[in-house]
C-alpha cells in the first residue's frame, strides 16, 4: 500500500470512528477475527461454547456459497452442542440490526492454504465481516480495486471461501473522489466487462438523485451504523431462483422507504399519501 492510500485509509477510519464505529486495532489476522466473532456470538446468544463446539460451529457456518452465507446471516439456525442439546442462534441481531455492535478493522491478513491476501478496511456487524472497502490513491480509477477484488475471489482457497469472509455482503471501492459499491455473489454472477454486463455497479445518490461520489459523504449517508444495517437487511434482495444477491438502486431504496413510512404513519397501504414520483419509482423496482 502506498503512503497516499494509507492516508486515505486513515481518513476513512477517522470518519467511521466519528460515526461511532469501534476501531479494533487488535484484529489483524484470521485468529483475531474468529476470536472476536466468538465473543460476539456468545454474548448475543447467551451461551458459552467449548473450544470444540466453536470449531464445529465455524465448520458449519463457513461456506463457499455466497447465497447460502447471506441466508444464514439473516436467519435463525440450529446447532447441536456436545451434550446433544440444540442451540437456536442467530449470527446477528436480526430483529433490530441497529442494536448490533459495529466495528471497523483494517489491514487484516487472511492466510489460507493457497492465498495470503490483505484487505484495506472491513466493517463488522456483531463480529461478522459484512463490508469490504478497497481504496486506491487519487488519480487511479476505483475500477482497479474492483479488479483486485475479483482476482482475490478467483484465487483458489481464498478467504472468501474458507473463512468468515464468506459473509461479506457488499464491496465498496473508492479513490476518495469517486466511490462505487456492488453486492457479493457466487462466481457465475461475479465478473464484469467493459459493459458491466455481469456485475451491477452502483453510485449512491440522495433523495433528489444527486450522486454521492466523495468517500466522506458516502460514509455519512450509506455507512452510518443503522443505515448500513438497513441496507443489508432491507434493501438487499436475495433472489432464490437465481441464487443471487441484488442491491436495490438508490431510487428504489427511497421508494420502498417512502412506502414503509406511509404504512407506519397512516396504517394504510402506503400508496395514498405517497408522492407520485415515489410510486412511479417503486413500480420499477423489479424491472
């Protein structure tokens, strides 16, 4: 990493700390990541696992299938303990994502049998890595970071298939003035060409469709703790028929939010008090 990229990283971490993320300087490798996950898991589920149980739990939850990992992240699961009793658990607080712990880590190195990758910045929800942020120095296109992520995922034995990184839901790439994001997916849905045919790439925007390109502004609008929880739990769409994850476009997010706000405020069907522009946008969500 160049000095300029490290400065971008430091600025982003300071921004995230300002958004009340806990900065975990002690998490820099796979072992520390798993230890932190274990502590968060046990606290959330009010349980104390033996070392053997935790190893079996990791073996059960870590999967090479991105879609299956996304399902597990959002579901209540069952685990059989050493004494034969079942443990019903969740990986995060799925009832209220805002009540999870939110942490930021950087320069985590994940060594597997065939890879020795290091990741710029990761965001953890309840100890689960859900967002990876790759940074490039100003003047370089963030698409180089996209290529790097694709290369990492194509490396045999990579951390995305062998470790807790299987739960990454979103990738963010930025050179600070240009910021893009896209959903994680299995290999058949995770490749891009000059026309972006295979990998939908997004620039976030505000309610008036004004693009939010600067990384600081993006962090403020998209990565705030509760907002990120909602982005993952409400505005990512698992398509079971295709075993694929889709991220709603910004106008779709605002349309759905407007509908839900109307339902909550008026106890109606959500359409009566909605602006016509939002109704129109919502009608295109699945197009």
